[in-house]
């Protein structure tokens, strides 16, 4: 028998607008927690709904799950995410977002010159080879990062 403070996995999925498999995934990554009732059914405290909202918003902003997990670890289980909590979390992510926005703006502003250059045929490319850091390795295309 459930109480007003606990929800089944199906109820949480419906209320949060996610698939049950998404809840299981979040749980496997340590982002949310459930417990088992006396019938061994998975149950969630209601506070998990706000945590799922935070996860989804952060994911839409491109925040990696590892960073989301670290941030959510500052909010105890069974505690509802408050406005103050959200302000703290969003502040942690703001600098990262600003940096990514600036990188995207730089990409946008330099994209036309890159497309017109005959890609990788020049020794100086503001997108692939900013400030011509690879010239000392010789002419032709060079890689900024080693292949995975």
C-alpha cells in the first residue's frame, strides 16, 4: 500500500513525462534513488519529480550527467529541490554555458571563411587551426586531438 508521499515507477514516469527506462537509467547513474516496499515494488519519494525536472533541464542545456550527479549530490535524498537549490545549481553551470555559447558564436562567425577555404588546405584556419598552432608540424592537414 502506497502513501501520499511515495509513487510507483509508473506514476513517476507519467508525472515526469519520461519513460520508465529513463528512470531506471537515471537511477543506475546515481542521479535519483528509489526504495523497495514490503511487496518488493520500486517506490520513489515525491521529491524525485523535481530532481527529474532539474536533470531534464540540465541535459537540455548540455550539462553532462556526471556534472548533474555531482550537483544533485548537494541535495539530500527525500528533500524537495527548492528555488534556492536551483539557484545554486544553475550558478554552477552558468560559466560552462557561457564558454560554450562563446565557442558556438566563434564557430558561427568563422564558419563561412572555413567553408570557402578548401578545408584543411590552408596553413591558417581559425576553426581547425586557430592562431596556426600546427604550422610547426609541417604543411597540410594536422590534427588538434589524437584519434580516440
